[in-house]
């Protein structure tokens, strides 16, 4: 999938940088360190702007090209920031055959953004995710860590309303 | 000692509907009633019947409470746990027969199952190693290390007939034998827990419900091939599984069951977790090993096979979670016991994740050779809302759709291949008359196009071209020549792709072309989608006899495509409305708002 690369200026704090340096120092002897370090870096910054990838590359002594290759290869790595509320709609087969595609379309229509995008106010982002394994509740979506299951298209406005003023 | 044990499912399905809060509330209420010395609350792995979650079972009675709500807890504690009166109203109704309660094992869902890989799921607390040991845990490792030679272990696995549960069905013992035969200063035992098949969750359930069975089996494999290091590659999207597996590894180390000089035999084995980052191709063995090395998870040509050069160029074996979950049982019960289950060439049991249009969504483990009909209609409870069965999809994006005419084929590796599908990791998605098979084929192709790593051309470009043709067909722009082109391209991709992803990617297209060709023809020749799924081929129409003329739909219509006619149906006060098909964008808003069910799509 083509990754959306953010144009929002990078705004990392010195604390975040110190934490990243710690993570790099902890993993520097591991021959397969790039992935685990990027995973922790994403936890620290919420996404992986090119500035963070550069720090990882320099810290581990790996070419930036290799780090960038990894960050663009795996779907878990986000190159643009997520909204305050990230809505993930499961597009696993079990959810899809029960209509999760329609739910994604409805959300996209109501929020005015496509999947993998963030609303201009930074409030909502929309993701089409792979199976989260809650197939018994299909179709399923998550808002941050909150799970909503057994959905129909009509449930979408109510769910959005819960977060609009939050 | 407790007089009563309450088991609450802590698998992902049930925790998604708040089972952990239910367990907390239970403990609170039990304490408030002063029963905390008598009644024990245990959070277990998956019971399998996910459709009825959250699930809770009270022993010794075996009362099976389903779809439990937090509000129900005080009543269950007060009535059942304090006064001993089972709250029949809240039980899984199939277990209630007039005034008596039927054993869970006699219900349709459980009666035909045989739990080997899942034997501890929903039985023990996965975060307690003592629970696992009490169920003969680590006895197989002890037996292997103290009574058997590595050759005997491999022979036992060979004799059992166990084949890889990850998809291709390669004999596990043979894989071990190859790796054991290669000399090296370091060898690796790897586990594929990167369950990428959308709609499959059997490996996750084992990790969440019985993580020690994996650790024990990997240590046994380490002894058999002469490896001292293990790596588990697990999906980062499975946070509960990752957490429990890490707890289990730490406990096993503390008990001396991992680490140096295990059971005082001089055998060393330790293991680590590696988190995947979401790439379907990493289910392929060489890609997985490249990913463990921290690189882009791209496959490489074989040979050399991993048994010769795998992780970090050392001899390596890779098995999937379910395969490992069988190992300890084979060692303890003997290969003859295992081989007594199943069909001639596929021994033992197989776990399937039942999903889609089926009443009992969940996890089932059945002996090989069970028919699809038994799984769907007996264990699975059939199709909801009285709809008609259309197809069962196995093997995920690598598999195919099985039509009704093959429902009675006994399921095993070879039979599934013969009817154009494959075992895969065990996802089994049921589809009914409302699912369009062209759309399903397109769905899987979108997935493979997305997940193709791009290294080899047949897969990268071939799947994209296939998807473009499918897309045209679903939009009514298909031609008859396209069907032949698609078939030719499918064969080409299968024959020329580098790894299993590309080699199997055309299967969803080929199997739907084979069994549901009439649906393709309807899209191409009649420009119709018989199931009413493909938006571009639908027309929304107002039934003027049913329309009350309320105007709700015309207010909802985003393109003002609905207007008033001069016809008023008998018994209605206002004239009926109609849809201008030129303006209609087929969003379906009108149909969703109509209170008189006067709008239909076809």
C-alpha cells in the first residue's frame, strides 16, 4: 500500500529524543535491531517522521535507506500522525462479508477523509486494518482501544457523536 | 480448596466485549458476599464459542453462561454462587432442556469436536505455569530429555504423520530430520505466530489460552535438531497473546524449564519473542526469517532451504503455533494414538476459525475427515436469518471458495487441494446468497496486491492486472475475452512467482471462476450483480404500491434524485415517489430511511 507521508512539521521534544537514545543504546548490539527500535520509536512519537528515522539510522549505524525500506514495508509503521481518535475498521474476511466495507465508506463520507488520512483538526484519523481477531463480533471497528462490534451502517453516526465533543 | 470455580473467558473475542471487567466485577461481588474463600475466579483462554461471548462457566455444575453483561453479575453471585440456584435465564439456551441442564459436551457445537491442540484453552489460567503443569505440562519435555534420543523424538513425530498446520502441510518430522542432519555451531527453532490470514485466529487462541504448550514443544524441537535458541515471530496486533507468551517464557525460565541444564540433563534452550509489524508475506518461511533479522520481509529463492541455511544463515526449522501445540500430546500419548485420528494422509485434528455468515462464530477443533457440512450445519449451527448457503472459503487469500456440491467432501489437505482450495492455516468463512463471488474474489485480490512484497514481477504486476480486470467486471465493463485472459494470467502467476504468496494468489479467482462462472457471466453479459453487492450494477427502485409518499427519502437523498409522481396507490393518501436513475449515485440512503420497505435494489 502506498504510504501517506505527512507534511506537518516535525515537533519532537528533548524528552522524546532522550527516550529514543535509550532505546537505541539498549538494542545496539542486536543484529536485527531496526524493527524493534522503530516499533519503540513509534510508541514514543506516535509516528515515524523522517527526522526520527534519521536518528534511528545514525544511532544504529545503519544506512537511512535501509531504515526507510523497513518503515515503508510494514503496515504497522505510520509515516503520518494519527488523530486524537484513531478509528480502525476491520477489513478481515469475516468482517468484510458481514458488511464492514460499507461501514468504512460511511465513516469516510461522514468524516470527509479517506482511509489512512487524518481530519484537518487532528481529531479523527481513519484506518482500514487487518483482522483484529474479534470475528465473533463481526463487523468490528475500534476507536483507540475501545472495541465496537456487531455493527450496522446506522450505528456509525452514534459512535462518532460520542467523540465529537470529547 | 474452593467449592466453586468460575471460569471467565479472557480471549480477544470476549475481552472485546468487556469480559475482563466482568471478571473484576465478579471478584468484587464475591468478596462483598464474603465468598472469596469459597469461590475462585479464573481468567482462561478461549472457549471457542465466540459468537456467544462474553462467556463464563461455573464448575462443578458446568453451568455455561453466555453473553454475560456486567449488570447480570450481582444476580449470578447472589442466586447461583450464594444460594446455589442456577440462573437458567442467563444460560446458553441450548444447554437448557426443560428443567434439566445438558452437559456442554453434548451440545451441537461441542459434540463433534476433539480438542488436542486446544485442550487447555478455556480450561487453565494461561498466566499460571502451575495450571499447565497440573495438566501434564512439561511431562513430555521431561520424557524426551531423560528417556529418548533426538533420533527417537524425530521418529515419533514422523510416525505420528503430523503435517504442518500453517498451510502447505509438509510433514513436520521430515522437516526436523533435515535440520537435524545438518551440522552447525548454532541452529534455530522458530515459530510462525504471524497469523496474517484475515479471519483466522486459531494460533492467537493457543497463544492466549495455552502459551506453555508452545514453549514446551519448541524446547522438544530444539532437543531433536540440536538447537539451543528459539524465536517466536508474533503479530504485534495481538497484544494479549504477546503479553501472556512473555509471562509464560519468564515463568518457564524461573522454573528452570528454559535456560541452561534443563532437568539436569545438560540440555540448554532459551527463546525470545520478535514482534511482526504487519506484512502478510512474512508468513512465508524465508521472508519471516529475513524479518526476524530486522530487514524488509522479502522472500528469497529456495534452495537453500531453511533446514540448511535459515535464520542468520544457520540451519533452522520453522513450524506454526498449532503444529507445536500437538507435539507434547504426541510424545505423551504415542504416535499411534495421534495417527488413529484423521484420514489416510492427514492425521490428527485441525482447528478452524469459523466466521462470516454462520450462527456459531468461533473456534472449532475437529478430526481430519469431518465434512464441511458437519462443520457448517451441525457444529456451526447453520446460516443466520434463514438465508441460503453459497460457499465456504478456506485458506484465506491463498485458498478458494467451496460450493454446496462439495459440502460432503471429507476435509483433509489433499481433498481440499483437489477441489481447488487449500487447508491454509484454518480460516473458514461462510458466505450466503447475499455475497457476490466476483466481489469476494476482488476482495482477496485487493489484499494480495496490497501485500505483495514487490520483489518478483509475476506477483507484483500479475496480481495488479488481475485486480484491474475484476474491477472492470464489477463495474459492468467486463468482456467475455477477459475471462480467458484472467485464466491464462492466473496460471502464469501460479507457475512463475517466487514464493507461496504469489503462487497461491490466483486461487480465489480460479475457484470462483470454476464454481461460480454464472455470476461472472451475469456481471458481464446482463450487467447485473445477482447478490446485489456490486454498487455500479445496482438500481434502487421505489415500489409505488407500497410508497406512502412521506417524502423522507427525498429529503435524505444527497443528489435530489427523488421526486413526486402523479400516482397514488390505493389506501395511501399521498402520491408515490420515484427515483431518477440518471441522478442516483446509489448510496442507499433512501432505502435505509424508508419506513415502509418500499425501496428495493436489484
